[in-house]
């Protein structure tokens, strides 16, 4: 045990610049690489795995969801103030989704720890879809010359 401690303390500490000159890593960059490269890749894999479970729904579920989205987008397209409020709300939802991913990126992402982020992903995708449909309806109304 004492020989191990002596060997560890006897080695001079290398700076990052010295370690780059010797083509070795000093070991301080590996946790950052794990946090900012491998954890987002793992999170992407987990969220796409969750989204792949949506193919178990029937066509009627998707048709009902599309009808709901179109009706909601129609109401939003008819009023300028409601459209702006929903756009601001969608921006908040997207920001909330990104903020909800931050604690997971600092820890270990997995299927068991990312269930709430899946719910946030569905809410975010739904609000972006409704906003896009409302934008298309609003631009179609404005292009035809009718004021909305």
C-alpha cells in the first residue's frame, strides 16, 4: 500500500499542454467527453426507442389525433392574439423540454430514468405540430386576401 502511494506521489503532474506533446491524455478531458458526447447519444437512443412504441396504435387513434390537431389549429389561426400566445407557450414548452434533459445528461441516461422526458417529448412534438398547422392555415387565409 505504501509503495503504491509513493509511486503516485512521486510522479510529476503533467499539464494538458505536456500531455498533448506526448500524445497522451492527462485524464481530465474524459468526463467532459462522456457528458457532452456519449450521454446525448444515449439519450437520443432512449427517446427514439420510446417513440418506436407509437407504431402499436391503430390508424383510428392517429386520425382522431389529426382531427384534434386540425380543430385546435383552426381556432388558433382565426385569432392573432391567441396565435401569438400559443407560439409563446410552445416556446416555453420547448425550453422546458430542453431544461428537463439537463439533469439526465449529467447522470446516466436510461429507459428507467427518462420516462418523464418521453412525456415532455410528446407534448413538445404535439405543440410544435399544432403551431405548424396553425401557421399554414393562417398563411393560407392571409394569401387568399381574407383578414384573420
